[in-house]
C-alpha cells in the first residue's frame, strides 16, 4: 500500500489537551487499581494456568494475529502501526466490568488486569517495535520517527505503574474508602476520556469523515479477531466456561487510551494511528457490551429451560 494523506497528516491535539489526557488516563488506572489487592495476585500461584493463558493471549498471540491480518489486508502504513499499537497495549480498563456483565470470572479478570498492566511497562514498547518491524511500510515509519523505547517505558511506568501501586496502597490501608472512590472515579474518568476522544475527532472531522469507512471495517475485523483469539486459546487449553469468557474479553478489550496517548506523545498524533486507536476506544465498548449481553441472554435462556 502506497503512502496516503493519512500517513503524513497530524491530528490536531494541543499540549494542554494532551496534558489533560495524561491526567485522565492516570486517574482511570488509579480507579481500576482501587479495586485490586495483593490477594488478587494469589490466583497466579493457586491456579496459574488461566492467568498464564490470558497473558500469553494478550501479549503474544494478539500481536502475532495482528501481523497476519496486516499482511493479509495490507493497510496504509500509519493504520498498520496503529493496529500494532493497540495490540501492544494491556487490557482495557472496562474489561472487569464487561467480564462481570458477561458472567465471566471477575477475580481472574482483575488478576489479569493487574499483571498485564505491570507487564505493559516493558511489553507495550517492546511489542510495538518488534511486531511493527515485520511489515515493511510500518517498519519504515518506525525508523523515520525514531522513537526511543526507553522514553516510552518511562512514560508508561508513570501512567500505569505509579497509579496502579498508589491505588493498591489505598485499597490496602483504606479498603472501604477505596471501594467508594473506585465507583466514582471509574465512571467520571471514563466519561471524560470518551469526551476527549470525541473532541480530538471533532477537531479533525474532515480527516475522520474521509476515512471513517476504511477505518471502521479494519477496527471491526481486528476487534473480532482479538475476541476469537482469546476464545480459541482458552478453549484449546480446556479452561472452564467462565475463564473462557474472561480471556475472550481481556484479549478483545484493549487499553486504546494508553495507545492514543503514546501516539500523541511519540508519534505527534500521526493520522492513521490516532484515528484507529480513537475509533477502537469507542468500538470495543460497544462490541464488549454486545458480547456480554449475548452471553447473559444465553445463560438466562438455559436457566429458563432447566
């Protein structure tokens, strides 16, 4: 695929809005961490198989199948790089809620959120560089922009690692306060984050409207592939139905907010990357809720027949 306007245009997102996005994402992670405690990590030792399968699906299989999809459809270079960015991010902050709605294993979901968030400090920059280099056009973009993986590690540590540790500390010392804060923070910060995404798209609506159909079908296919990857690997390893649901959701719900922030910080809002990550951030909420509703409906139907 030859270069297009989307590979050269920069999404308009000023420094003040970027700083606000940093703070909002940190608060989102802090809100998630308020519901995580050290005992959640015990699941890794007591029943390591589902956790290891989930981490493998998240950080190895998803980037690998993303590469296969990229090689198959050969998208614009910046779109391909956006796909690799999304696949390199940890699970999204709403995955725990969607897992609960879908009748999955909430404890496993929380454990995976905590572990993948910590691993993302290293794995997100590493996976982006590694898998992005296998597709010539996106590899050329990476070389042209010449980002520093170490700088990305530092930023991801601040955005994910610090809020996660602080949130867990509050949960440890003040568990009742943590639960009350979590309910408020998660809702407010998520709504505010979605507002910022819409603002970024609105300020660049000409570009968005021109490429919306192109980006929509790629995000749809990529997201479905992510859900299918998580579902398949969980079934192959013979996990329980609840754990299959959880790993399916954890693999299909990505922290595209982190991806979007890294795109604005290190790639100067590169058009295709930003549009893909922003649209993924909206779409995975819709697809995740639809999937949870289908599972809920089937469970209710089974109960009615018994």
